[in-house]
């Protein structure tokens, strides 16, 4: 166990032992990421719910995690306040470290893959923009510029507006 910020870090093997003793793993990623794979029995606490109060019957020991640990570290102050009065940890290396340690995850295979939808739509829009720009008017090349700017923004900031919009669509619930 090590401490970097406010909450101590815990290795996957230490986390497994704590979970066997009734600790609760708390996945702070989006619902779509959670459905794609998470620690068995983990509570899903997406960013939009992280300002809520945890139910009183929540475990006395919480282990927060995301995919790599980066988002958990960024949200550390919020998570620390959320877990006040409880023993709290951050899973060092996140779900990637958990899987690398050979520990099992649970995935909903029927869950929609939002990023695959984003790639399909972005690729279709780019192809449409190129064809329309070539066959109809060069103004249609602006579609490619907008899609490229969106993809660049998503890559640099981690925010993908198209993914957020698709996550709200009825077929993704």
C-alpha cells in the first residue's frame, strides 16, 4: 500500500483480500465502460453521480477504480469526500492492473459498444463528406473538417461529444 494524494493506493492483490473481507469496489467510469467490463460486484458510480451521497448501507471499506487510475486520481478529492467516514483506497493501475494480475472481470456481452458506434458514424461522415465534396460542392469538405476536429478534441481531452450523445440514445440503454 502506498499514498500519493489524499487516498492510499492499493494493489490488485491487496484489493482482492479487502473485497473478500466485504470491501466494495467502486467503478467511477461511465455506464458504457462499466458494462464493457468491471470487477465482479462493483458499484457503478459514473461521473454524473459522483456528487451524490452514497447510501448508508454501503460497505465500510471502498476501493475506487477506473481503467488506468488516471481518472480516479483526478477525482480523488471528490471521492475522498464521498467516502468520508469509511476506509477508502484507490486501486493502483485501475482495471488494467487488475486484469494484468490475472484477476477476473465481469462483462455484459450484450452491452452496446459506444466507441464502435462513434467510429462507424465518424468514418461514414468522412466518406460522405469526401464524396459529396468531390461530386457536388467543395463546401461538403467542411464535414470532414468538423469530424476531424471532433476526433482530435476527443483524443487530446478525453471528451467525446459524439460518444456522450450516443450514450443517451434509447438503443444504448
